[in-house]
């Protein structure tokens, strides 16, 4: 299985301004399709969203996606 990280903002209730934005792991073959057609993709953690941006090196990644991806690679 091939995956790649894409953006899905997660907003947390807190006293800070806008919350944290994190990127999720998504099947690589679905990313381009979603970016072109606007179809929704499903991240490893179960979040469903359209691909809107690509991550930059060092971008924060969803902890649930990281854990699931680590288990898949074993």
C-alpha cells in the first residue's frame, strides 16, 4: 500500500486563535484524482475530506495516521 500526506485541518477548542492544522496519510493514487475532481478521500484515521494542499517538509502529521501507518509497515 502506498500512502502520502495531505492536508486536513483539525480545529481544537482552546483559547488560542485558530487551532492546529495537521496533514493526514491518504492512499497516493487517490490524491491526484481528488485534487482534480474534488472527490473526497479517506485518511488512514478515517477522516474524509477533499485534497486541497500538499504538505511541506516538517508539516505536522495527524497522530492517529502516524500510528496506523507505523503498524502497516511492520
